[in-house]
C-alpha cells in the first residue's frame, strides 16, 4: 500500500490501526519542532510582526482602506488561524504571540508563581467562552473590522491579559484557562485531521515523566499536560516543547479520521456545548447583516445597528439551542451509564459550526485581498500600487462557500450514522434518525440562503 493510500485510509477509516506518524514520514518536521531555537526564531518573528501591527493600528491612518492592519488582522491572520484548525489542530497556539510578553516577564523572574486556584480550572471555560462572545460582538458593534486602533486595542488587551496571568501563575495559565482564541481553537481542533499523542507502549515504565514535569532545569509542558497525558485535541498546543524532553521518542503526530474524536467525546466537553450554539448563531447574525433585509429591519424598527445585531445574536443563539434540544430529543439518549451525560447534537453540528466560521472569514478575505496592495500603497505613499487593484466576483465565492457548508452538513450526517452503527446501535428510532437528518438539512438551507 502506498503512503498516500495509507493516509487516505487513516482519514476515512473508523479503525485506528496502522496510523501514519508524520514525525516518521517527515523527520525534518519533527527536528524543526524539537529544536527549540528554530521555534524561538519563529516566535520572535511573530512577536515582531505583532508589535508592528499594534503600532500601525494605533499610529497609522484610521481609515480601513489606508491601513494594512485591518486586512492583515481580519483578512489574513484570522482566516489563516481558522484554516489551520482543520489541518494542524491548535498548532497556532504554539507560535501565538499573545503570551510573548508574559513569557518574557517569567524569564526575567517577574512572576509570583502562585499555585493555580481550582476556581480557574472550574470557571475558566465559562470566562473564556464569554470573552469569545464579547470579541465577536465587539467586532461588529464597535466596527473593529474597519477600525485599525480598535483592532490594536483588542490585541493589546489580550496580550495584557496573558501577561497578568503570567505574573501571577507559572506556565501559560492564560492559554490553558482563559484565552478565548485558545478555547475556540481547542474546540475546533477536535475535528483536525492530525493529533499529537504519545505512544503509550514506549511510555510504559517511564519514571521521569519529563514531558510533563521537565528535566535538567528545562521547563515541562507549558499547559501542564505532557505528551503522556494528551487524550484529545482540546488542550495540547502542538508546540513540540515536550519532544526534546522525552528520551524514549514517544510523541507522535498522527493522521486520523477528523470525526473520530467528536464521536468519542459525544459533546461531553462543556467548551463545545457553549461554543457551538454561539458560533452558529453569531454566524447567522453576521451573514444576515450583509443582506438588504437587515437594512429594512433597521429602518422599519428605527433601531441602531448595534441594537439590531445584539438582538439577532440572542435570537439566533436561542434558535440554535432549540435545534440542539430538538435533535437531542429525537436522538432519545442523553445519558450513558459508562460515560455519563452527553449532548449528541454538539458533535453532529461542530463540522457545520467551524466550516461556517471558515466561510465567513473566507468571504472577508475574498472581499479585501484585491485591495490589499493598493492599501499598502496608500499607507506608504506608493501610488503605483493603485493599478494592482482587482476584485474577486461574489458568485464563485458563494458557490465555494455553499459547497463547504454541504460538506459540513454531510460530516454531521456521517457522525450521526456512526453513532447509530457503533455506540448506539439499535437504540435510535428510524423516526429520530430521519428527524435529525432533516434538522441538519434545515440548518444547511438557512446557511445557503444567507450566503447567497
Ligand atoms: S512521553 Fe516520554 S517523557 Fe512523557 S511519559 Fe512518555 S516516555 Fe516519559
Ligand atoms: S503536550 Fe507537548 S506538544 Fe502538547 S502542549 Fe504540552 S509540551 Fe506542547
């Protein structure tokens, strides 16, 4: 069997044997991650770009078509991060510049290193999801997508949040508990086609647990996991920090069926239970905002954009919660004696939720890419760049977006189908099965109507 056939088998098979380890296939990739100085260079480059972007946002022109910060942040960086979730899990978090200032302060010894309180672990998820909701809301209501200084303020706030946490607690407590981007990245990483996992056969008998605890004065896993404890893609940053610490060559970077983890988790993680309805609800509110009907609503009710968008956000959030409830009722089982309570519609809707986010960001990218070089020219006085402007027509983007959404819907049906064939064989009624498929189709229809 060729390597490509094996990869394909890993991607579509529900069985987990003969996994492809990308560290073995591409040893240079493993070496790159393990050599921390390469990584440090990458992080430093990222930090420098980040600082430049913040400064340009604050001190550059404040019109969106005269400052590259807007497209760099919302049109390139954010869609790039969203796309990376599908292939590399939370790897972005490993090179993310947000914790840079905090790490610097810790290296200088300016950290109290207090023991992390239990409340951080217990309520961190709620706080981070709230922060995420706040960012999506502020992005539209405060017009961050068109306001360079606002974008810089948002970035700086997150950097300061991470730095304050680093001063109080050891490691990257912000990334682990409170970061809104980390939280959504973790939820999205559950449908990545790759996973970072230890080979537990090699870990057997290990006394050092260096991947978690560190060794020879070198710090262990920044999020207190270590390869040996990684069981899902929610928390591991795929930063490779534990690679040189392990002397048994245990960590692997495996290709997998992107839906297996969702099927295994069954929506038991509270992160996804909150994020999915909010994400889908907010996407519907954001899509409708670009339609003519939205202006009609504003004129008819004489309300401001901020009020109308906030109301739509709440309405669509409740609507998606209703779909999740209705689907769970049709599914018929929400508690299992072995793994406790779960939410079957959450894993079924996750592919649509994150594909919807990709589609929304792709739209922003397609709308701005043609004016990026001219914007650069306007900002730095190179008038010749004006001639390089181009526009991407809406229709091909809409078709591609609709196809992506169809793919997300098929993934939801596939997850339901595997539930019926595996863990819940013979337990879901035909009526329930058809009903959930219809719910998925109904949601797909709404997306497609809003996209066109
Ligand atoms: S990954 Fe390496 S260091 Fe961590 S427990 Fe396994 S063998 Fe030990
Ligand atoms: S388990 Fe390893 S790769 Fe994952 S976050 Fe910890 S150090 Fe990084």
